[in-house]
C-alpha cells in the first residue's frame, strides 16, 4: 500500500485500527512514533547492486491508555514527513514490536489496516546454484500453530 492510499483511507475514517496477521488488534492506545523514508543499498548474492526505498511507520504501545491517534493527526504527521523528508508516494513498511521488531506490509480490509506478513527471498535465484527443485520457502510457523506430528514442536 502506498502513502497516497493511506491518506485517502484516513480521510474517510473516524478511528484507526491496525490488525496483526494473526487477527489480533494492535492496542488502540498505540502511537506512531516514526514516519520516515528508509533507503536500502545492497548487493545480492548474484553480485547485482540494488536499491530499495520504502516509507516507514513505527507503531509503539505505551502505558498511556487514554491516548488515541486520530486519522487527521496521522495525516498531518504523514504530510509533514513528506514535506520535510522529501518522501514520495512510496510503498509502506510498518515496524511493530513483538519478541523483536517485526516488519510488515500494509493493506486495508474496509475497517482496519492489516499488517501483512513479509518474507525474505533470494533475488538472484538464477545465479545461486541451488537446483530449482530445492528452492522452497522455509517459514517459521506462527505462534501456537503446532499440531502433533506437524514437525514444528
């Protein structure tokens, strides 16, 4: 989801909600502690130099249970960040504290913003030397999803 899409949605909302991939809602007293631009300049395992830029929202919970971030306030923070940091209409990545800082994509279901799972990937599969039949996504099972005989316990 791009910044322009978030602002368009926020203009239609009365309250803001974020939902984690497991369906749990981020507590309503969250703060958006950062809106920024993250630039990544790297080389992949095939030797190709790459760059990526994303807009970043950092969500944080505090013991401030009376705090509620209203849509117009978040729009103001986004617009200030766009102007001050020269942020373009970038895809958004959301950071949220779990056992460690989690990075999520962003979507919207008509009511809440959805924090979507992100996966690592090899960007140079054709140069990695791993046979195609051995290329598979290895993911860690979500918390509390182990079943007897499922191989994750």
